[in-house]
C-alpha cells in the first residue's frame, strides 16, 4: 500500500472567543491546501443489526481542523474510527461505502491497517500512556516501524511539538504514568505525531481534563494544524467554534445533517435541525 506525499499546509490562525458564535467574524481561518485529504462516499456502518452511520458523504480538507459534533450516540466517533479502520477491531462492525485517503480507498483489500495507522494517528478520550518511560512512549511507534533516523532527536522534536518538552526534559527515563492527566494526554499526542502522520484524529481529547489542561490541548491543536490535518470529535460546541475551520454536525440516526465552514454552521446553519441543536433545543 502507498499513499502520496502531502503538501505542507499553509495556515493563518487566531483564536475564537468563548461562546460558539462570538468572534467568528474577526477570525482568519487556515487556508489549507485546497484539496481533500479524506473523502467519504456513502459510508454506512452497522454494529450487528444496529445502524450507526447512514450514507455519510463528505470531504475533509487538508491542513485544517475539522470538528465532528452532535449528541451522544449519533455516530461521530464511529466515523472517526472509520478513517484509520479502528472499527476493524470490533467483530460486529460492518462498513460499506468508500473512504479515501488521498487517492486510495482505505478499505481496499490490499491496504494494511497497520501501515494506514502510521499515516493516520489517533488520540483517545482518556489518556493512555504505556507503562514505559516518557522517552519510550514517544519512541514506541518509531521502533515498531524500524525508524532508521535519530530516535532521540525525533522524541525531542515530538515532545516539543506537543508542548511538553520543557516540562519533562529532565525526566525522560521516568514512567509516563507518573505525569498529570493533562501531561499524559500531551504525551499521547507526542506519541501519535512521532511517526509523522498526515492526519491526526482526536476523540474528545480534552473531555477528561480540567479547564487549564483543556486550554493547553486547544492551543496545541491550533499549533498542530500548521503541520497536520486534524479531525476532532467533541461534545463541546464552544470548543468546536474556538478551534475548528470546518464543522460536521451528526444527529440521531447516524446522519450527517450539515457540513461546512465553522462560522456558517454556528451563525447561519442551513438546517433547522442543526439550529435547534446548536441553540440547545435538543441534544
């Protein structure tokens, strides 16, 4: 399996205000590269007899942050796990449709899911560092893939990119489990980006963190978008408004109801259902 090399995304960012719609008019969003990194066409997902996603079609732009929002059980995390085939690990899960990373359908028979996950990193809701040293956590993926460069230098580079280096540079041999929750999540981000993926998936990465740690993660996502395409699932609509360029709204039944620029979704959605969800009338 091979994926084409990606171009470096061009970015120009400012942060949004705390409320979903506030500050959107004053925000200069990332321009991206003008092409889709992920293209979903007619994605249906079932867990046994239960329909989790229904006919999802969307293009996720390269070099930007795309947020997936919606009430619990609407399928947004299921869609996220389709991108790097994590759903393969669930025996009852069946996926139909086409999902392309650049020009390659990730569900083609010749695609190695392990190789795919080197190109599409993932950060989970709960920090999950390995019971290893901080250094070995970040180096894990590099060692698995037989990285022949300077591992120590790449570990440092990844920790710096995850805004963690200054806090841990004197304790790289200590267990990653000894870090605080927010530090552990940034360690997991460093581990995810160490193999230099094209896309970073984040499944509610700040939901288990306090407000200070959450703010650091949001700042980090903004920085990561200079180098990577980021797709994030969040229940927090204010967070989606602050950090994302594009927003996809999933609603009950696994339906993608609306997808577009974040400012348009929050200020003037096309769908009445989306407006009702954003304004808190349900969900």
